[in-house]
């Protein structure tokens, strides 16, 4: 970035600030997000309607809560757009500290709740639960972007000390997430961190080295038995779906059958027998895509994937047009996070990726994930509005 | 933006869009290319079949009288899909049911558990689990009284999920006193193996299928198609919807050529012959073991079986409500004589003199003058062994016809020995005549008749090929006989035979050749094969494939298909030889071995007796008794029926079987004393040619 361009942009900013922030939102991105949220509402309803009705519950129970989560998430996203993203730097340490405290809290018995083998939740009164790891994603992305974007001694590119600082910022929450253990979130955060270091312009050896380290770490962890048995099973059933027919293999097989049985056009909304029979576990959260697969078929699924691609494409453009390295890094960090998580989740249901319990951004039921994702969207809109 | 940064961004862009493309590709494979496979898999996961069995068709005799039918019992069933939805999961209902049926609650509880459901065995009272589906009402009791059934139906509120309904059971009514266990077979629940192998037959779990006899062979006709309701369930097995429902189609009736009355007579006469032999009243030799026997009556013009019986038999209704372990053991126990075995088509015995019709055909082919005279000495020397006539009697120089009538063996020894020498003796010629083996093969020895009953034996044609194969299998034993044999088998005679078998047991020796000619040695036949041959002689040379099934008719009386007689071969016998055979077989009855048993019989019967030597010992150490054979047909000038009887360890052919053969003919033709009373005849003119269209059942 040249000095001249910096001056020009500075001059432009005052003009933009006179215009309402909403007018500067990225319309295609908004369309993609809105469409996915709308589809998500239908899918969550389809996934839970018959289930709750079958034991006399309110069939709209999940629908209502999901809608409420979206409303809160949209407010958070809007809130995120109000403050100039550059000023967000000031809040980042606080956000980071809250995330780390939350991640420590989940490990304390009595506060943390165990779901599906992972201590990832803090139980709140009124049956609410929050997942600090989701918040940590934002804290880490913004925190790393902040450190890597600092200029030292006139170097354009981040130096070793910057990278090490960035890694330290990421390492503390990531280690706490590993302890839970939440393998999926760890992998997604790890991939986003490596991506951000790579695109920051740091020496290539850092990103390559980190990838190598991740490989060795995984190998050692499996050998030392640090990885829980169920996680190994999940990996094994990815390699050989018949290895564990009772649990993980069963889930993956059911997921694949459910999606495959949808055919070209699907069975129609609310008409999927696999879905209404709840043959796929966790079908309103991690396996929400199976509902789309069965009821909307290939056409519907392709539209969903296309909407995600549109979202990622706009995110790239926003990051590229960002005013500064910080904005670009936040934008690309969020892009990598979304991209890897989308692939990990859908890939898992299709048998392309191992089973890790991560929700599908914007579609899955679940407050923490929805809030974090929409705050991420808010960050993208913020960067776009101020470039 | 530095280069590194730009390249990394481009790389990330390519990576993420490639990942999205990979997702699309995989989606296309799962949902478009391979969707059929996954749709099938999904349907299999979601659907359950509830099977309503079809009413099984009846088995009828040639006049429409039922040999197998369905009796209705009142069945108390428990429906798990309803019981499990009760607040107490059906405990109260099952307790009430147990009380009403005077059963223990544990037993009722156990019977209504699905096999595979995890239940503490101490809670089930040892009752057998249900191997059907959860949606099928599970029978708790199959013979409830009407009173209890009514009580349960009327107080539905007390017995939720419990119901009483009439259900059909296979029942063999014993029409005219028929047993018919081997002929009819039985039905039982489809086995795991049958289910696994049922890709084309489409069996359903818990369906009843034919397991033996006619029930097995004609199962596809009798079974009909069960009604199937396919329901869609969720992961908790609650029903969400009904996919399709087909009504049960009742099975068709099988009309057989069996005549119930005649079948009963034949079964009785078979027992009479056995009793006669055991009583020891037939000759000076006293009581015989008479461990088993069989009798067959065949229509010589079509090969249709009019009656077929085997002894020992068993009550066909023991299968009706589940056979007990002891009953099952007894069926296959040698102590009880293996009643499960049908001697008529599974029992193989040396045919003895009844085989001589084959020898006649062989001799005629070899150029021996059928009208010439032959020596019938008391014994015949072959090498260092002496072969004797039965009871060591000589008859001087006699015609071949007389030789058949009085069953002279020695004249056959000479002919067979000469032919054996001509064929090269122990060093067989490359070009051989093998008249005897070829004739036997032409009479279908060693070949199944192809009757429409399961598990038929082929018997054995002990020709050169068989002999050499036998030697390959056994020479090791005979060459080390003194080391390998049991102590009791180490008699000088058996050691000598073993030595012979070791050296040239693979070749036809002179002794084998002469024994073959009189139906002794290693050649064996089933009574059914014997009936096929004698029916062929009677009809002028056509060997029919024996059939029991006559036609398949629908419950509404329409003919589905007729089971037509099929030719199985033609006897390799010239017209002249055939005429000679007929003359000789008649002479057996008028002036030969069976004359004393047929004095004053107003129907002309032809036939041949046989008394087969059997080597070996009974379990109690006694020597095995001779096999009694009687193969016959009548009327001699216009034959219609062939009757064969065989009694294992029964004594002589005429002595033991003769009177029973005569009674069977008397019943067929209505003979009273020396007169024919047509009204008393089972077949006044011929076996019925009309196919009955309705079962003759007295409706209650």
C-alpha cells in the first residue's frame, strides 16, 4: 500500500460517513445470507416438526427458537456494522479474554455441560446453553489480524515476531478447545489461522511449517491416546464406513442414504420419510444438510452450495477491496472460516470429510453458531461499507 | 499487497471454490448417478412388512376327498405395537391374558418378546421368543376355547392389544383311514436358510411352507400369496404411514391321482404283510424281523401313482402344533426304524429274482433261444465258488418260461458266466457286448424315476464303471483288512473276500457277473423303480415318469393346469421278447412260485417274486433276513395296474408279500371270494379320468 493511496482513501472516508451505513452493504452477500437463513428456517422446521408432534410437543418449538436465534444474530450483525471495523481493535482484547474465560469455564464441572462427548457448553438458566468456542473463532480471527497488520521497522510483511505473537493469541483458546475435546472447531480455527498467516505475506515457511506441525501433532496425539476413542472411530468410519456399524458408521451411512434417496428433485418439503422418521441423528444441527438432501434433492442442494459459493465469492471481493491489511486479513479469515466449515460439514454428510461435530453456517439450529456466523457476516459488511 | 500475499490469496480462492465444486460433484453422484441404490436402501430402512398368511390349498385324492386340509383353531394374539403404547407397556393386559388362559405371566411375557430383544431370561419362563415382526400379532395360545376367546373379544378394554381370531392349521384328516405321512409331507415355519435362499420364491418371516412330501414339491401352488401390508416406520419403530397393502390370495388345491380308499387298503396290507412275516406263519423258517416295507400301485397306462405306502410311518399331525424334541428324535432314530424315511422311493434293496425280466431281455439280445430248454441244476460251479439255487433244489432240463416261473437261478448263472467269458473274463475285451449291463441301463436302473416327491434315491447299477470306482475308494481298506477291520469282521470267509477285493475288486469277476444276472450283489433298486419297470412291461414297453400330482385347481373350481404324464424311456425289448415276458410272468402266478397264493383268483394277475439275500448283521447280532419282493400287474390280458410290494427282512416274495398283493387287487376289482362284485370295486372300470373341481368336504 502506497502512501498516496492511503491519503486518497482517508479523503474518501469522510464522504462515506455521511451516507447511511446500510446503503453501503454488499447486496449479493445479503441476498445469499438471507436466502440461506430462509432455507435454514424451513429445514429446521422440517427436521423437528414431526418429531415434536409425535410425543405431543409443540411442533414449532424448534422453529420458534431458531427464528429467535436468527433475530438476535441479525441484531448482533447489524451492531457489528455500526462501529468502524478499525475501531474494533480496541474491543478485541476484551472479546478474546471473554472467550478464554468461557473456554476455561466449560471445563469446570458444574458449569460446563457435556454434549456428545465434548465439554463445549456452558449451561445457563432457562435451558439456554452457549458455546464459547464459537465466540473464540471471532476473537482469534480479529486478534491475529490485528497483530499481523501492525507494521514494524518499516517492513511491509509480518516478521517472525509478529507470527509468533499471532500464534500465541490463537494457541491459548485452541488448546482449551482441544481439551474439550472439539476436534472439528480446532481444525477449522487451525486452518483459518494458517490461511491468515499465509495471506498476510509472512514467509512461506511459516504456513508450510504449521501444516507440517499439525500433521505431526495429529499423529502423536493418536499414538499417545490423547484423542478420545470416539474421535478415532469417527476417523476410521470415514476411511471405512463399515468399521463401526453401530454408532458413527451408522450415522454416516444413514446420512448418505438420506441424501442419496432425495434424487434429482427431492421428496418435497416435509415429505422426506428418512427425515420425519428421524433416522439421521442430530438432523436439525450438524446433519441439517441431510434434510435438504432428502427433501430438496440435487437441485435444491446445488442451489444451497451455489449460495455458499456466492457468499464466499463476495467475501473474497470484500477482503480484496479492503482499505488496509487489517480489513483484508479479517475478511479472508472469516472467508476461510466459513469455507472450511461449510466443506467440513457438508463433506461429512456426503462422506467426503471425516465426522466432526461442526454446525453448517447459517442453516444449522444452534444459537452460539448462528450468532458467531452472523457476527462474521457483520464484519464482512462492515469492511465492505468502509472501503 | 506483496506477491506472496497475492499468491496465497489466489491459492485460497482456488482451494475454497474447488472444495465447493467437490461438494457439487459428490452430490451429483449420490443424488443423480447412484440415487436408485440409496432410494432402495432408504426404503429398506423405513419399511416393515406385516404378513397375513394365505389359506393353504388342500391336497385332494382323485375323487376330490381331502388328504390335507386346514382346520381352524382359535388363536389368542398380542399386538406389540399396541401393547407398547400402553402406559405400563402392556403389563396389565398381559397379566389379564395369562389369567384367562391359565398360563403364567412369565410365559406370556416371554412369548411376546421379539427374538433379539434384550430380555432377562429369568423373566420369560423359558418361553420361545417371537421370530416375526413387531407389527404382526404374536400368537400367545393357539387352542383357546371359544369361551375364553369370546371373553377376550368382548372385554377389549381389559385386554388392549390382545385379540382372538380364527387361524388355519394344516390338518391331515385321515380320510378313509389313510395315513399318507410320507406322501403328504408336512408344513412348518420357513427357516432362516429358506428365507436366505428365497430370492425368487419371496418367502416372508413366519410363513408356513411345505417341508416334505407333496407339501414341499407343490408348495408354490398350495401356498398362495400372503397378504402384505408395507408400513413405514421411524427410528423408534412407530408407524408413520402405510405404503401399500395387498390382500392374501388363497392357495390352489392339488388334485392327486391317489385314491384314498385304495391308499388305505395298501397301507393296511403293507402292515398285514409285516405282521405276517413277524408272526412266522408263512413258512418253516419262523418269525422274521420285517423291519420295514413299502408298496406302490401304479396306473400302467400313465405312470400315475394310485397308492404309495411306506412302513414304519408316523402320525402326520404331530407337526400340527410344533413337534416335540422326542417326536423329532424318534422320526430319525434307528431304534424306531427311521420312520421319516419313505422306503418306497428312498429304500434301496437288491432286486433279487424280480430282476430276471432284465436278464431275459439281455439273454434275448445275446441270441439265446427264449423257447429253448436250459439246465437247472441244484448248483453251479464258478471257479472255486459254488452258486446254488434258492433252497438248493434242481429242476432238470426246463424251458426258460418254466425257469422264470419257478425262479431257477442256476440257468442264469450259466448264461451270465458264458457271457462274462465271451467279454474277456478278468481281462475284459476292448469291444464287449455287456448284454446284462446294457439291458439293466435300458431298464433305467441306477436312474431316478423323477417322481414328483422329494429326495428320491437312484438305486445303484453295479456295472463295470461302478465297480472300478468302488475299488478306488475301498482298496486301501481291503488291502489292510486285518489291521483295519473290527474283530467281529475277522472271519476266515470275510478275510478271503477282502483279499480278493484287494487284488481285483475293481474288475467284474465271474461271481459278480453271475450274481448280477439274478439281481443279487451290489445292484439295488427302490420299490418305485420296480413298479416303473413292471408297469412298462404291462403296457408294452413304455416307462412312465411316476406322478402323484394330477392337476392344480383354484379354490373356485377352475383348472389351473393338468400335470400330464411324461415318458421316461422305452424298454430295450423286442415284441417277441415282450410276449415271452408276459407269458412267463403269468406262469409265475399260474404254475410258479406264487401259484399257492393265487389259487381261485378270478382276476388274471402276472408277476414275479423275489427273495433277496442280504449280507451283514442286525444290531442284535442275528443275520439279516431276506428281502421279500413281489412285482406284478393285472389284468394279465389288458393290464391297467402294477402293484409292487417289498418287505425288508421279510422272508420270501410269495410267502410274505403274496397275500397282500392279492388283497390289493381284490380291493381294486371288487373280488369277493371267487366272484367279482363291481359295486365293491374301488375302480369298477378304470381309475377316474375326470378331474374333480371341488373338494368333497363336509362343511360343518
